[in-house]
């Protein structure tokens, strides 16, 4: 007011009904003459405008996070392409080695005779020294890595259109991605978890965005794994995945035997930026994005049911009317 200048304050935290809200404050100075004083003095004051920008700020952070994820996805895709080349050489070389060490191969027998080598004795030596088992291990590891790379390439692909897919295949790909996850801080490996698959037979393929649904499955599975990290020693972590169909919907259930979720947390679990993890361990965006993908983008329903101490179950329902056999020709 003394300077007769407007002021702008951005991102000010104010408490409203016990809840912190982010506000934007603008102050405009006013000066007006006092008619009762024969225009000899001025009354001074200010107009203060307070705008609640909490939701706008959250949207801005979601956009920033989305840009970061696009960048990470691009880096992951580039790394996957770079890994593919040497990985293909490893797998192919392993196959060639197995072929050239096969005692029943005619060419191997001829070369061994030319070198005055008893191929039967060589075969016994290789078996007794576990060479074939080592080669099998290399081949198996290469194949599993190839599946992970393939899943990463599919997962990092942005802007994929809704096409017809089989849900059981999507879940399997998400599990392959989860198996490659290792938390260095908490020292857990997803490979140590028991996975039970209750896939129904004859589930129809339906139309959905493959990448986004895989993102939802991966997020729910990893959340279940994280929830079981603080269970007592001797607890055997288990995640059970069930697929089924009813008259109009495709049903997916992901259940764990972790600590469960309280009623208060269940009420807010799909809210943006709500998380029970420690600072730096989560953004609180995962489940809100899952809700948006299932409910808004696929016209489905995602729900959670849990009792503290008895694990948690996330259930999803997607309409079958997008299935080609259920659609009428345009």
C-alpha cells in the first residue's frame, strides 16, 4: 500500500478446514478520496484476491510426470534396441555350439575323424564336466532376457490404438516385466514371489489399448509386491491372478496375501498423489492413472476390497461389447 504497487504471490500454502491448499494471491492497492474531509485526505487500502490453485498445480505436476515418463520410455526403447543386437548373437552362438558339439551330427563326426579325435570320449567329457548344462543355462537366460526386451519395447511404445487382444497374454507380458524388477533399496526380487494364475478357458479377445492395460496390471502387481515387503519373517508372499467372464464383462482380479488396507486408505486409494509410501518411494499417481485408464478410457470399473491382516484384492471389469463378435457392423 505504501509503495502503491500491485503484488503477486505464487504457490502460497494456506490451511482450510484443516487441509493445506495451494493458493495464488494478488494484492491491488486502492486510494480514494474521502468526501467527508473535503477531498483533502485520501483513504488507502487494498483488494486481496485469493485463488485456490491446488487442482491446477496437481494437473501441472501430472503433465511434468507424463513428460518424464515419455522420456524414460524413449530411453528404455533405445536401450532395448541396443541390447537386442548382442543378445541375438549370444543366443545364436549358443545354438551353433550345441549343434557343433552334437556327436550324432555327420559333419561333426567327419571333422573329428580328420582330427583323429574320438567324438564319443569328447561327448562323455562334455557331459561329465556339465558343458551342455552350462550352454543350456546360457540359452535359457538369453531367451528370458529376449522376452523382457520384447516386453519393454511393447510397454514403451506410446500412442498405441485400441485393437483386439487376449487378456491372458497381456497379463503374462506384464508378469515378465515385473520379474525383471529388483528393488536395490529393499533388496527384494519378484522372482521370489509365488504367482498363481487362474485363467478361465475360452475368454474372448476384446478391443482395448494394450500398452495402457499392461501398465495397469504391472502397477497393481508391483504394488502388491511392495505391500508384502514388511511382512514377518517366514511369510510366503503370494499373488493370485484370476480372469473370468460373465454375461457382459471381462473380469480380472489381482489378490495378495499381504497386510491388507484400512478402510480410511481404501476411501482415498485412487486419489491423485495419495500414497502411503515413504518420501521418494512413490508419487501416488499409479492407482489414480489405473482408475483413469479403466474407468474413463475403457468404460470399465476398478475396485478394491480388503480387510487389514487378510491381504487385498483389486478387481477390474471391462465391457465385452467391444468384442468383434458382439459388435454390429457400422
